[in-house]
C-alpha cells in the first residue's frame, strides 16, 4: 500500500525547511535506516533516514526546493510489488477540498491553530505514529486523537508535554470550535482598527547602495529566538575578574608534554571549570517553566560557535566527568561539524548552560543574551595584562573579565553570585580541574 513520505522536523524550532538533495531516485528500493535525502533545517543540513522499507514510487518535491512545510508529503513510498501508477493516489486523497478535519489521513495531521504554529515532527510516513507510553495513556484517558498532536521528541516522538499542550489548546475538540464559529462572524465583519496595520517594511534610502544576503532559515530562527529571549526573559548581569597566570602556565606545561595528542585552549579550561562550578551550585543549572523550576541532573555545557550561517551551540555532554583533553578534542570536532553544517540534533540540543567567548577578538567584556530555555550564559572576555594590587604592592597580572547573564525567574542573584564564586578559584588554581 502506498504511503506518503513526509517532510520531517529535525529540530525543535523547525516549521519548514529546504529539501537540499535527494539521495534516492524514483524506482529505488529503500530499507529502514537508509539515508534518502538531505534536509536543510533552521540549524544545519542533516540526513533524513527511511523508517519503512519499500520503493520510491514518486518524488513530489524536487531537490533544492525551499520553504517545504514540516509534515508535507515530499515523496510516495510503495510496498514491494505495488504498481507505480498507484503512486499518485495517496496525494490526491490527502487533501480533499471540503473534507472535515476528522477525515484527514493520519499521514498529514490536521491540528488547531495554536499547535500548528509549533513544530509538527511526525518523523515517519503513512499512518505510523511514534508516542511514549505515558503520552498514549494520557491521550486515551482524555479522549484525544494522537494523529492531531505535534510531536517534539526525537524523530517526532509524541511525549507527555505535547499531549498536555494539545489538550490545553483544545486539539481534537471539534464541537466547541464549530459552535464558536458563528459567534465570531460579526466580529470578523467589523473594520479593523487603524492600529492593527502592519508596520511598513524597512528599506534603505534611495541613494544607498547595498548587497542583499538572503536570510537563511537558521538566521531567521536566531533572530526570532533572541528577540523573544531579550523581550520575555528578565535578564540581570554579574561580572568578576579572574587572574589567569596559573592557568596559562599549566596550559603551556600540558601542551608541551612529549607525545601529547591534544592542544588545550583557554576555553577548554573554562568549559571544565563551569561544569565543576555547576556541580557545586546545581541551582544555576536550571530552566524556568510556568509550573516549576527544573534543575538538570546532568551537566551539559553548550558552547557558542560562529558559522557563516550564524551562531550555533554544540553541547559537551557530562562535561563535569570528562578530562581536559577529552573536552578539547570533542570541542574541536563539534566546532568543525558546526561550521560544515553537519551537526546532528542531539549534538546541539538540550544543553543546560552556555559559554560565549569573544576573547580571541580582543573584546574585554560584554553581556550575552540568554539561550532559552537555559537560565544562564557566561560571556568571556579577553585575557590581558592589568595593573593590580597584591599583598599591598602593585603587580602586573594576566586578567580576564567574565559576565554571567541570568534569568531572574529561575536563578536568584545570590545563586548567580555563588556560581561565580565557585568558578573563580577553579580558574585561578586550575590544578583543581585535574583532581
């Protein structure tokens, strides 16, 4: 039986993407796990794997097509022995003009407006549905049709949060929506107020020459998320100066060891120190939700990496349990994959704390914007010689200023200060990082 292959959601913020390249052509056989296409998401270019076996009967979306909506049919998969002429049938049947929402096929879920604005990652074709046992139980008890729910878990798996969000949005409750429609009609007929007009698009002056660089999906996502963060998250900032002489001496000693298969950077020490400081102050390793403040059990540190398409934050998992050389080698590999656009979702999603280092550009100090849903981001400035007072005498030391941006909803000022108080001695006496 023919099934639709749907455009997957390969990141939590993806609502549309570019079908960069087909790796299979019409008539090719595929098995579960075969890579069939490359999808350019709002974060990176990733491989799309088949989850069922069969034959590519028809390709519906040509490679290079941009703006393909998540969950839209992109190809048709036939079972072995099916007639290729049957490949057109599922597409024609998938969107009848006047069909009610309840009659829509499970391969193209129809959801209420509030949920449709979220990613709709099914991660499968046809009627195959991925959901956790808890999500299925909650949906069953509430009488909710899971084919109307967007999944945000790995490969579009529907989890508890998705079901609760769908229930809150009224997904699957067609009767109330039908009753509400007539009442809304008179309001719709009223003229829109002048204030509702969209703001005019910004344009350069007629005498200004310029070069246009089209915004990628990744750049649009960065702009939207950072604007939301700055507007909705109550930021506050804490700064501290850190002496680097001991760290630089230890770094040189370790890098000069014969046969060393690593090249440690100052940033590697900072990642390890932040991880140990978070272990000491777990309240800073947190995220805000309306129901509760969540503190993470693992210490997963995100590190901002600049790419041609924009910033992305690959994650060092369990950084508190790893040695400096392991962190260094992992970070180099992740940074290369980030710049090549080859990061997997699990390599840049789910960090609990972010480090942004602009010291290599000579920036002395700056305040970074929090990376939601995390609560803290550490902005690292350049190390430089400064005149300081030590034991009543003037001295010259290598100093660095770091600034912690904090979400005041989930992390109080005292907790932020406690974190920096734990971080400072770890970097000033870095032998502790190796114990």
